[in-house]
């Protein structure tokens, strides 16, 4: 095994250990010592790859929300493409892992501003950038702010998440995601996207 492959394996082992601890103990409750113990490596090894807990969180966020950067819109109608995107977005954001990290961010970012900054700068822009670029080609920028419209679409898609995070309901099933996405796209197209080009 090449050294670079060994490093990748070790990095993955450390990140997997950190993820389990963050989701179980929270940000404050997780120490670098605990991560080292969980990963069965020395603390020096953890610090060699990740200088701080914030670096661990950032690496995990890049890993679990990187899907947004890989989503590719096609050439179907605006409605069909938004439905496909909405289903992908919600499916990704309703995973236990994603919900757990979002819960962690909400609970601890007030006392640890670096958490909020990580989510704001590294997680959200990936999905938002893909959607904004798509909408920029479909909407009349003279009449709407594409950036605001993309935020609005994401807000509508994410509206069930609060109830899930508060434990008032389970994460949406595949059928519920499809139904909710269909409603959101319908409302979105009927209102904001009347300015769409060739929708």
C-alpha cells in the first residue's frame, strides 16, 4: 500500500471516529483525546491530519454535503429539473447523519461561532450555487434576484426539517419527499417563476 493510500485510510478512520463522537457527544463533549482513542491512533496523529476540532467538523461537512456540488441539471423543463433537484436535496438533507450535524450546529454554534461559519461557508454554498446558476439561465434577472429566489426555494424545501429536528415527526420517507417536493415546485412555479424563460 502506497503512503498516500495509507494516509487516506488513516484520515478516513479518524473522520469516522470523530463523526461518531460528534453525533453522540456533541462538539463540546468531543475531545481530540477521545477521537484518538476511538480511532485507535495517537493524539499526535490526529493533530497531524486535523489541527483542531473545527478542522474535523469542516472535513466532515465537506464530505457529507459535497453531493450538492456534484448535482447536475439537465435540459428538461424547469418543472422537471426542479422536481429532480428538490428530491435530491431533500433526500440528502433528511439523512440521520445530515440531520445530526445540523442539530449539532444549531445547538452549539451560539457558543462556538466557528461551527456556524463552517456550515455557512462550506455546506450551504454547494447546493445554493448549483441552484442559483441553473435559475440564472431560466429567470429574468431584471425582475427577480436569482440569489433570493434560490434561498426561497431551499427554505420551502426545508420547511419540514424543524419538526423533524424537534422530534415531532420522523424524517420524511421517499414518498413524502416526492409529495412535498411536488407541492413546493408547484407553488414556486405559480409565484416566483412566472418570470421564467420558456418554462
